[in-house]
């Protein structure tokens, strides 16, 4: 299916474990983003990517790692999950000439 | 750095009435975009409307319009003829730079009543 998809939709993990959230888009958009949504904060940018192999930090990058070896995929890894990383994570993508970014359905991550 | 302020945590409006959701922004950039997204209870982020900083006319999309007042740095969303399906969280956002990274406000939860 065309679009942007995130997996898994829901994830429960334990403190200290590594977890990877996947994001895949079929539009060949140049830009991809990871945001986290927390009550009282809206959505905050974690990392973004302007193209394959080009990534940069956003507002809240600590504790996260990203990679982008292919244009269509932009996985987000929590190397050692902490309870403060319990959140809803949104991936988004945007074409170079698009006005708006397109969001995935979100991944609800709970760290226990 | 950009900052978006939404001062209304929650709003109520009666069906068929119009409602204005407030948004103010702070940026030192000359060129920027302003966005509104809707997040229903199902959780997805739905793009509603966009206003460019150089656009002289207020943006409109169906029942949505963006009241852009550049001097006051405000970008309020007006929803006309509210419907029950408009009940959702609404986020104001701005973008900057070539990557169009978005900065979001904290959101306004709108409840439409009969």
C-alpha cells in the first residue's frame, strides 16, 4: 500500500532493553522525521533526515539513534530504553516540493 | 528557535457554530510556514491548512480558515459550522529551514456539543 507506515503500532519493553521502531514510506520523499508526543508538550522533533545517509538531531535526541541507508526507511532505535521514553512516536515524511508533512499512524511505546 | 503557543487547553462549541482556536508564534526567520493539524481520538495526524509567511491572503480549506496576522504573530484557526466529527485535538505548528522541521504547540482539545 502506498503511504507511510510505522511498526509496531504498540510495544511494551523493559527498562534497559534496546528497541527499534520502524518507519517505511513509499513516496520516495526526501525528508523523514521522528517526533514524540507527550501530554503537555505537543510533538517534539527527535531526529530528521534530508536524504539517505544524511541525518541530524532535533530538539530531543538524547537516548535515540537513527539511520537511513535507504530512502524509504528511517528506523528509530532506543539503545537502552528508559521510563521517560514512554511516549507515542510519530514518523513523518515530506517531499521536496510538498507543503505539508505526512504522518504515520504512530507507535505507542511503553517502557516498564 | 521557533516557539508556538496555544493558550487554550480545551474548548467547547455547539454544533453548527463557528469556533476560533488561538495560536501565536515566535520566530526570527523571514520565511516560514504555519500549519494546523487535527488529531482525532484514533490518534492519526491529519493536515488541515497551511499559510506561508509571504502569503497576503488568509488560507482557506473548506470549513477551515487561517486568520493570519503577521504583525501580531498569530495564526488562529477558524472552523465554521462545527460538526460532531470536529471533536479532536488541534495542533498549530510552524516550519523552518529547507528540511521544514515542524515545531508544534501543546494543542487545543475541541469538543463539539449538540
